[in-house]
C-alpha cells in the first residue's frame, strides 16, 4: 500500500494533521463520500486546500488514511474494553449485552461515517488497503469472540466456537443492514414502526437464545 502521509516532525504540524483528519471524519459523517471534497474538508479543518495537498496527493489517499486510523482505533478500543481482566465475575449475558449495546450506539451515532467508509472500502481497487482493513476487522472480531468463549460453560450450543462466531457476525449484519446501509435510516419503520427500540430488545435475546444461554 503506498505511503499516504508525509513525515511529521513538529508539534504544529502534528496538530494540523490531527485537525485535518478530524475534519475529514466530521465531513464524511455529515456529507458522505461525494460531499467530502478537499475544499470542504480544508475549510472545516481551518487550513487551505494547498495544505491538504502537501500532506496527501489526493482525496483517495486522505480517505484511506482516515479509514485505517478509524479501524485501528476501533480495534484498540475493543481490545482494551473487552480485556478479560475487566470482566472477571461477569456472565456471558453481561458481556453480550454490553457488546450489542455499544454496536447499536456506535452505528446510530456515526451512521454517516460508517456508511461512507463501508462504500469507500467495498469499491476500492487497492487490494493491500482492503486487506489491511479486513485484518483489523478480523482482530476486533476475534477479541470479542475470545472473551465470550472463556464462558463456554454457559453456552449450550453443540459447537460453542462456531455459534459465538456466527452470532457475533449476525449481530453486525443486522445492525449494519438496518442502521447503516439504507439511504434513509427510517426505511425499515414501514415494516416495524419501533425498529430501533426493537433492535435493542430483540438482538440480545436472539443472540443469547441462539447460544443456548439462560437469561
């Protein structure tokens, strides 16, 4: 994968880069991929478009950097939050409910950003970039699955490892499919008027019942 960021040596330069990346995230969240133009991002960051181009050769390079950093941050957050020592004495149900709650909250609060990054990554021709994102996703997935499998005695599915992996995947697909992918986040309300509150109630229940966990 080609290098996207020029070396940063001075504190002011680092601060400028941080503002630029933060502005890119905010513009993506609000305006999507098409609306995330270099002039708009630069204005949001309080820098000139020329400053952006001195760091990144083009918009694609900037967006790749933002995506990689976002997935790295997500992985680090999951690794820290779901470290085994933080969950001593907690049940699998408590772990699952927390994980699902955070997933739904994140998808709702950052729907625009997640939607923009999803379509950007899906359509990107740089295989190395896509592999890097997929590896970070896999590592995040594995952190949560590993913690849940330490409570294997609470799982009554005949194949606990397969069941945990499948259940985590299905939660992600359901949350993404309902909260992120539709052009209008209220699209599924025509089928279920209270879809968002139903997700909060029913996803944990489905997850736990599939694993055979007694609530």
